[in-house]
C-alpha cells in the first residue's frame, strides 16, 4: 500500500465514467493493493445505475462457480482414488526392487533401506540409498538452481532512475570534470578551480531539469498517471543526479591546483540549496522554468560582474566566490536556504501530482 489514496472527487468521477482513461488505469492499479479505496469505489459504483446490473452479473457468476466447483470436486475425488492406487502399487514395486538387489552389485544400496513413508521420503539423518541398475535417474527439478537475479524492487528503482542518468546530461558532467582537470594539468591553467566552482552548483540543477517531464522520459504520460508519480519520483531522480554530480565534481575540484578560490567542497551546500530551491519553485511555475530561474540567477550573480570587469576576470571570480562560498557565515546562509527550501517543498507536495502532465 502506498501513502496515496483516492479522493472522493476521483472516486465519484470513476463511478460515473467521467474519469480519463489514464487516470482510471492508475486508480485501478492502486485498488489492487488498497482495500480501503477498493471498498469506497465499490460502494460508489453500486450506488449508480450500473449497480443492479453488476449485482445480477455477480449472482450469475457465483452460481456458475458453485456448479463448476461441485463438478470439479466429484471429478477430483474419482481421480484421487485411481492416483492413490497407482502410487501405492509403484511404491511397493520400488521397495521390492531395492530388497531384491544383491549387496555389492552395481547400483546396490550401501545400507538397508530405512523404513519411511513413500510420501515423506527417507528417515531424517539416514543416508539416501543408491538407485538400482536399470532405474532411470530422477530429473532435476526445473528452476532448482538459478543465478541470482534482480528483484522486482531493484527493477522498479532502476526504471525510476533511468531518465536521470542517461542522455546528454551525464556526458556533460564528465566533460566538465575531466575538462577542468585536463585544462589544469595538461594546459598548465592554474586558475581552473574558480571556474569549476562557479559552474558546479548549476550542474545538478540542470540534471533535475532534464530528468522529469515529457522532454526527458518517453513514457512520461504513463508514469505521470501512476500513484508513484509526483514528488516521490522527482526526488528519486534528483537523488540520482546528486549521487553522480556531487562526488564527481568534488573529486575533480580536489585534483585542481589550489588558488585563492575556496576549497573543492565549498560548492556542496550551495548546489544542494539551489537544487532544493528549484524543486520548491517548481510547485508554482513548473520544473523547467524553476531550474532556469535558479540556475540562471546563480550564473548571472557570479559570472555577470566578472565578465563585465575590464581587468582579469579570473582574479575577480576568485574574490567573488570567496565571498559567496568561503567562511562560516556564507555556508550557514546556504544551509539555512536549503532547510527553508526543503520546508517549502514539503508544503507544496500536492502540487507535484500535476507537475509536467502536459
């Protein structure tokens, strides 16, 4: 059972047949694992004009089932008598064959056959007797040995995270990280870290924008109609984006030469705060507009004044990043912004059921 339940309005529209087909599929899938909603939907349907018709169909089906069950029971009883007789005759024949096999003969039992019921096998702890010559070997039970495979939950998680780690975003992250390291060590550019720190907070924001919606997921129309859609799926894909970008960009920053710029991990809190702010804002304006606003705002605040500086932009960038990212006050401000964004995101959770549905 999920934390989502059908509203009264949804149940009423389903009962009178006015609910869209995709939403009706979603509700029917939810009813398979939620008894409370199933009872409510059943009561609503019985209250409509289709109720008497369904009651008549149900009575006819139950009558047919009872007649079929009675016939099957009679047939099974007769079949059971024949099968029991065959089983006992076969067990007696095998026992006599074991006893008649001379000791030491090929395939002979090394010890006496333990007394046991044919239905329960040999006595516990007794060695299994060898099969006499001429008796066919027992076929291996199908499926007895199998390589471990991914369970249904693993499959669902991989399916849910798919759009977040495929497409052009992942090569772009690798290009930023590897390109910065190659530029610093291959081309001798000693000021690569400030530029990496300026771009790093925008990378997860861009990944979130490219991980949810019809532009990113070919199955988005089906996905958006399921009870698992909405904030839950958005957070799962956001977590996949952060799990890839945070360690990769931080490691790349640590490999760059140290300059006056902040340390390689100084961008983590700003990146997290911008990502949460994008998700919180998405509840009002949509995911793509929200990520464009937060990511574009960061780039304008950091790179805009730097590019307009007539002198060396790298030195100015290092100073500006030090004021934005360096020191306890700046990091404390980003932590507070992340907590505020998370609280706003939780408050706007219902809005994500209608996020990017068109």
